[in-house]
């Protein structure tokens, strides 16, 4: 039996985990959810999942590649003292279980063997197509002790103004080439004209020019807009890991050898301080005339 | 209070990753090294906590002899001392072996730690589990993905995690383990006096034996390139009309 941890904070990623589990072989697949009226507790949920893993004599336990998916599976792994592979893109059952997983936020892949049973895996986001939703989906619910584990004691709601970076349809980002916090005025102007969110690279947040909430990258926000306009960004792997979900990439950079151009659909060779205001002016002209 | 922060030496990869001939590592002939970004914030937080509450901060790494460079870098930022678990650079340690070696080292320390900080995941391997394994072995509470830390007067610690629409707050008794994420703070740059002091700060080294890996890397593979056709729209400001034409075609005007 293969168990799927029904961590459903992101239904799409849960369904990807389900599809991944079904691709592993002929074993029955059972989705297991946690019934916890007291909210979320990583270790109490891990205890519950480890319990059902033993009861069902599971050969493999698959979790979605969400924060909670990785966290709870890691608790199960720690409790059972078993190896665990996070963010797998494919796997083949066997002894040992063989798998491919992502490193460097997806800039590199690792082929590995997992020695230990049951095999504990999480599925890298968007590595496989999601299992279609079906009426017949069975999710077995397991209860946890409401007073056990480390628990959230308070939820602080925050309101965000403007377009959220993660959900924006268009993102305009600036990198080291912007040169200063004030230099972002031209980026903000273009973003406003396009109804876009403003992003930046890690060099910018490290310099203190923009808050970390604006950072696109492996350790920042991962974005998937229709269009990503990267201005004065060289294209380090750290940055590309955050924007590889963009459907189209336009890069503006004075260095025609910049590595970002290798991933770009559209390239403008030039200084963003000249190019970006010219684009904004051209948009105004087009709209004014139309 | 005593704060421990764990770091991992990783290459500064730049724009393009090149593998070694045996495909088991990134070729670092032309690369510098750093620690994982989340860990830089862990180090900054450890320094701030000690500045605020008094006590001692320790940086720990499991890594090759060259990782002493990163330990000195972290001590230049204000960490007081270092623990180096020296490994053979050619053998990767899996998360279980790493956690077990860290636990052994913590147990061998003369003074207990009140707070043990880790990065949420390493920049390179990204296994998301070493800190959780350490917490279980030591019987300590663990909270992951932390973006704010406040030590309370009653020896508990308030740990805040960003979630969609807000922040989840955990309050746990110390000693406790937390994994932190970039954005927790803005790390400082090292000062020249800091660098000089770091040269004289103590590093306790030991050489743990590497067990057989249970998550065993076979080889590394570069993902297939996007194979993109790049359309050059022009040079400088003269490219603006071509850019606007593209924006129009994409239905964004």
C-alpha cells in the first residue's frame, strides 16, 4: 500500500502527489488526512501519519511539496529514523527505491537511492501533472490528540496593498543594475502602467534597497506571471529558480553576455535607466493616441 | 543565553552550473563560497540576540577543512566561537548522518544551548529535515520557516512564520530549535576590526566518522535547457517601440 499525505493547503499540489503515488506501481493508493480540530501541529501530525504508516504496512509514503508536506514528512522520518527524499520529480519502487529530486531550487537534479522501508518522499511542485479530481476520492481521516505537539498559538492577519508578487500576471523586477533604492522609480512607473507587481533580485534586498518581500528567487518568492520583465538582472541561478514559472521572460541588460539572456524570450541590450523610461513613454504615447 | 547556529558551506553558483567530470559535484574551480542565504539571517539573528540578552553565540558546520573560511566569516560578523565537524570533501553526508553528527557534537559541548538555529533548507541539497531530526534526537520543540524571533522574559521564545494572509505565531519553551528563512532580518556586512577579531576566536574541531548514506546520491544531472529562441528587440531606448509591440501582442496594453 502507498499512502499519500492529504495535506490540502494547496489542492493542486496534493493532486500532483496523488498522481505521483499512482505512477509508482500497482500498489493500492490511500490518501490519509489529519483530523485536527485544534488546527495544525507538525509533530502531532507527524505522529499520526507515522502511526497509520505502521498500521497499514505502507511501502511508500508520499507527501505534497508544500511547506507542511515537507515538514510533516520530516517529522515522520525523524520519528521512524528513516531516510526521506524531499522534492522528487520521479521515482521507481524497489529496494532500494530510486529517485530523481531537485537541488538548488530546481537548477540542478540529483539521481539518488533511498535505502529504507517504507520510503518517504515529497513531490517537487509542478514536476508531474495533477490527478484529476474525482467523486470517488477516498481520504481516510486520522485523529490526533488535541493537546499534543507544538501548536500555533495565534494567527496575525496581515493586509497587503497592491498586486501580490506571487499571484501577479505581470512582474517588473530590478537587479543590481538599478544602482540604488531611488533608482526603482523607473521600475515602479513601468509596473504601474502595466498593473504589474514590482520585484527584485537578492543583490537588491541584501543592499537594503527593497524589502525581502519583493525578492524573486530561490530564497524569496517564486512567481509564475504571463510576462516577467527583468531589468538589470544578470540571471544567477538563485534568481532563475524563482522566475522559471514565468510564461514569457523579457530581459533588459547592458551586457549582451549576461546569463539571463539564455532564458529570455525577448532581449533588449541596454541600460535600464534609458530603456525603461523610454518604454513607459512609448506606452503612454500608444494609449494616448489610441 | 547560549545560541547555536548551524551553517553549510556552498558554492556561489553565478549564472551557469558546471559539473565535475564524475558528475558528483559542482565544479568550483572558478567559484567562491558562502553559506546558504537563510543561514546568513540565522547568524545575524544569533548575534543580535546575544547583543540584546547577553551570553554566547556559537556557529557550527559539518564540512571540509576549507569550511573554516565560512566559520571565520561568521565570527567576523560577531559570533563568539565555532565548532567544526571536519569531513572529507569528496564524500557527501546525507541528512540523517548530518543530524546525528550535530547531535553528538551538541551533547559533547560544555554548556547547553537555549536556542538552536538552522536554515529552513540548505541552498544546495535542500533536504528540509536536518533541524527536525536534531530536535527529535534532543527531545526539543521545533518550529520551521521562522521570520521573527522574540525571547520572552519567562524563558519561552515567540517564533513567527509567514503563511498566506498573515503570520502564524508559535510560543515554545526554551531550549528550542528553529529553522529560519531569509527576510528574518537584514544581515550586516563584516567590519575590518570584526575580521581581525575573527582570526583569534576559537574553533573546536573534531572528525566524525561518516556512516553509509541512506539517501545516497548517485549522480547530478543538469536539467534540460529551455532551448529558448531569444528575439532581440533592439539596443537602448530605440527598442521601446518594439517592446511596446510585444506588450500589445501579449494583450497587456
